[in-house]
């Protein structure tokens, strides 16, 4: 069954077909990838019910439905997030933004730092920050009703009382929050409006609201820059994820708005994927 699954996914152009095949089989059988590999070596045969379930899952993945939609889970740092239609699937590269946010909070000199995650989606960054800096209070804002439902589920399953979810547009929410936060972090939509995502998983399944950021991809970054400057205390930190080629434009935009010490950071693959600045 494993070999058939790998071949089917490879023929469909799925990246890393071995990994996805083993994860799908493991998901159906509630076993680890290592156990899947061991059973394949040992020549274990699936029962009819499991065989049909695996075949269905593999066919869905071959049609380029995201793996995470099929399993219902997406790993992010130490978390396993619930995801599905209507919410952006968190990517490994976003862990860089989460780490930068956590590092910034750990450097706050007072004992009760406050963080704000704008466009939280599944809640990935906010929950990572809230659980890894448990003495901080975190507010997460999301404007999509579908994504907000997923964020609420993940917060209920994974986070504690130090995380608060707010439904609303990031340009309008929290009017009372002047100089109330030590950190603002966001993974906003940053794909230029005319660009077509290459991967079918993104193009066909990620919500457009989480992808496109206007003509140059930076419309929401401009809004965040202005609003975060009000919401942050002096010395507070801003963390923004963006596309690899957008670092110079993001830094220029932030500096024009009065931000200090702007710096673009590389992910584990050496790509410029996040920019930080100081209020």
C-alpha cells in the first residue's frame, strides 16, 4: 500500500510523496511514520476498511488538496493546530516570525508584557507566543469568520487564560489600546494582487483574504505600520512576515513611518522572510 501511495502522489506532482504517503497512512491507522515504515518493511497488509480509507486520502492528496486539510492538523513549533477549509495553513517559515516575537517578549524588562497578533488565522503565532511566554498576555485579532472559528478551537485546545481572541478588522479594532503593547506581530497577506500562486494547494485552497495584499502586496503592511505605531509603547517591537523579495520595501515603508532599527531576518533556508523594527 505504501508503494502504491508514493507512486500515486509522485505521478500527481506532489512534493515529497514519500513523506505525505506515510503521514496519510499513519493518520488513517493512528500510528507514527516510523511505524508505517516498519510495517511496510515487514510486509504488513491493511484490512479492507483501512485500505479504502488510505486510498481515499491518497486520492484527495493527489488532487492537490492540502495534506493538513485531510489530516485536520498542522504542526507548528511545539503545537498541533486544527486546520481546514477557510483558514490559512501555517507554514514552517512562519516559525521564524514566532521566534522573533518570543525573543522580543523575553527581552521586555517589566514582568507582565503584552503582545498583539494581527490576522491570527489559525492562531499559530499567538498560541505559540502565549504558551512559550506564559507570563505574557496575548491578544489575537482575526477578521475572517471562518478563520476565527479555527482560532477559537485551537485556543480552546492549546492555550491558557493569557490569550484573548478578538473578531474584527485590524484597521478598526482596539481603539483604546494606545501604547498598550510591548509587541505587535503579524503574518499579513502579502502576495501582489496580480500574482498567481504556483502551488495548487495555495491557489485552490488557501483563502484569498489571507493571501493577497493589494497591487504590490504591502497594503496591509502599511495599515499595520501606522496602527502598531500607536498601539506599541515606546521601545516596543514590531515583527512582520513577508515574501523573500519584499524586505527592502518593507524596511523603507517602516522607516518612512518613523520606525527605528529596522532589520530583515533570514529563515533556515537563507531567505529574507521577516522584518523587525522598534517603536
